[in-house]
C-alpha cells in the first residue's frame, strides 16, 4: 500500500454504501431524543429555567438534583443533536443558579443565606457537588466560548486554589481539602448533623415520596444520623480536580495543571503509604485517619461506612471511595502518565487478593472496618475496573470485567450489539416519556429529583458506538477515542446524515466506519482524536490507501450515499487537552 500525504488533511470517501441499519437507528435515536427532551423540558421547567418543584437543601433532593435532571444533554448535543438541546440546558443551568441562590434554609445553618453563593454550592460533599456539575462541566465540549461559562470555570477552580478569601478549602502545606463539606463559603470544620444532610423539616406522608423510601421526616433524619465524620480529606474530594481540568483546557494556564497534579500526587503518596489502598480519611494535620482515631478506613462514605436503613433496620454499605477515581483520570488526561492508572489497578488487585472461599464459593471483600475486610460477595471488587482498562488498553486489565455488551462487541464476539443496544434505547425513551405523562406530581408535591427517572437523554450507547468512549459520570470529563465536528456549520457534533461506528480499539489504533446516508448531498466531517484533542492521529487507512496525518484531527469528505471503514493509527495522550475547536487550532 502506498503512503501519501493527506491533501489539506482531507480524505475523500466515495464508495457507494447502502445505509446500514445501525446508521439509520443512530440518526433516528438522536432525533427522537431531541424531541423527547423538548417535551421533558416544557413539562418540568418554566420560562426562566427554574425547575417546577419545591426547592430544598440536602442529600435527598437538593440543588444538585435540579440540574442533574438534564444529565446527558451536553453529550447529546456534542454528538450532533439540534442546538435546541444546548439552548435548553443552558437556560436550565442559569435558572437553577438563580433559583437556588434565592432559596434559603431556615433551620440548616450553612444555607440560611442561600443554598448557592457565587453561583456554587455554599458547602457540601462531592458525592453531590459532582452530580450537580454533570451538566456544566461538559458544556465546554459544545460551547467553550460562552463568556459566562468561561468566568465560572475559572471562579469554580479558584475556590480550591485559595484564590477566594472566603473559600479556604485547600491546605497547601498538607495538600488536603480540609473537609468533605466544602464550597464557595469554604469548609465545614465540625461534625455534621443529620439536619445538615437532610435539609429543613418537611411534610412527607401523602405529599412527597423521597427516593430513599422515607415515610416521614424523622426517617429522613435517621437516614443521615451516622453521616457525621466529615472533617478532613476524603477521596470524594478528588472530583474537585475536574474544575481545575476544565480551567486548564479552557485557558492553558499552567497553574491549574500544577494544582491538579499536586493534589492528586498527594493522594498517590497516601495510597502508597497505606499499603496500596486509598484511605478514606486524612486528618487536618495530613495524617492518614487523623480525624478518625487513626483509622484509615474511617469517616463518612469511607471503607467502614455501613449504616442502618431506618425503614427496614437492615444494614447498607455506603462506601463511596470509588468516586475518587475521577482525579486519577484527570491527571492522566493532562500528563499521559500511566502511573496514575497503576494506582487504581494495584488497589483492585490488593483488595481482591483478600478473597476467600465460603461454602465452596470464592468471595471477594468490598468493605474494611475494625474487623478487617468484610462484606464478601461473589463478584470481585471492580469499581473503576472499566476505567482502568479503557485508559490502559492492557488485556490483563479485563480480568475484573464481564466480557459482554459493548466489550464483547469490541472483542468481535457480539456483532448484533449496535442494533440491539440502539433498539433498547428507543424503548427506554418511550418508557421514560410514558412515565412523564403518567407523573401526577405538581409543583408543590414535587421534589427536585422526582423528574430524574423520566429524563429521555439516554446517551451511553451513543457514546460507546459513535465515540468509542465511556459515558461521563459525576462531573468528570468525557473520555473517548474520537469525536466529531461539523465544519460547514462551525459546531460540535457529527453533521446531518452522517453516522459513525467505532468497531475496534487497541492501545494505538481505532477502527471506525463513517457513512453518509444522504443519497443526494455530500457531507464533510472533522474527526478528532479524543474529546479534547489529547490523542495524536498519526495515519489513517481507508480503501487500502494509507495517508499520513500527524495531527489531532483530520477531515473526511463523504460523497452522497457513501461510506467506508477507516483505521486510524494514533498515539494516545500525546497532546495537552483543550476545548479549542479544530478550525481555531490550525
């Protein structure tokens, strides 16, 4: 095969191709979800962008849930959905900022002057803060030049870099975020009360249906009665590094990258000191377990955090340490250093090495307390295992993952997965809209998380198939192998009539098929390596022709009714990530 340079970094594909079923389903699913999202928005949001609910503070139904109702919408737009999606979620973001700045608690001390201050939670945990940023943190994929977005990205990151005198969240000497409760008014440096978590008293029975199943406010308080040990650092706070990551991708300013790595590196060191297991409490003096009598596994949402469910009296494990993996992914994104992945891989191995045989079955621990490892289950501890494999692309990292669904498709074992998964998503949209139509709640009987089950943006399958990526969670950046831009309309997203399918991935190669289902008009699409141009594309092969690229992106001109398989050689994490669109980087 002869190598030749790409003329203007553009490939011409003119091989006649009948539209594959997956391509037609993909395009229609994007269209249908867009229409369904419009109906959802009109039902639950007013003309100001306020959510039609009773605004409350707390871990049950707080401000984070109000905007979390639109999870997936930024991804849907960057995939190629109509601009109405962008306009709606931006309107809801602005509206919920005003709504929860105006909303004030009466009995909960920390939010009496407003649940938001400086357009950010006054002080709460990153289990919930991160969920509330799931929409905003992904806006840069479609609309990085919005002035409000840019101002907020820098302000939010500054809350954790001591750039705001009212938000002394970070201790640079000990390299800790000083409390699990933190935000625009700084850290909460006392034990939390159940009221801090549950919010002001409300009428429950006959009016509201809290998602935890509480039947009255006393049970809401009882749900949080053990959520007291919040002082000191916790792996949940690693999610705050997504703010610095966003600011770095927006501005390129080194201070954001330096802070991110300083904080993550401190957690790497603590994990190593603790025998390879990330501790769930770090004291104000920087010592492991320092606020929990020296117990590395202590603290709210920690390794030993097993509580009683008030409605049933049963025990429930609520270890949320695994959400800290976000910080290691952010460090990888800005450095390309696989040692950050090693930390989590080694921890998975350490935990699962404590397996034992119980009644002739191998069981694996998921919790650790005074009695040692406990909560043994038949499945290995695998939180973060998909991330580890995806980031490393090492075959041995598949050992804690079931090879089914998307992974089996990538392994060449499940060729029907794209059609089956896309068809399931059509069913999910139908069920969610039907649920919305049957929803009998009113403005004064609706909690902020009540609409969430009816959100019709089901983007996981589209992210897998179109981008070769994993759906972002809890305010994390998008990790994907490729993404698309529409150069004719100067916007993010795959152009009208174009469909894409990522079929195979290795460490240095991705195979995808691009199809133009329009038999009359040509289409041009920009293919970029990674969500933030972090992957360098070295060369592409299509129709037995090898073309040199050596760029973070290339253009494809698709003739009417044409399509082809493209194999792209790439060097992953070779470039510094950026929000800048391809035509502004040339």
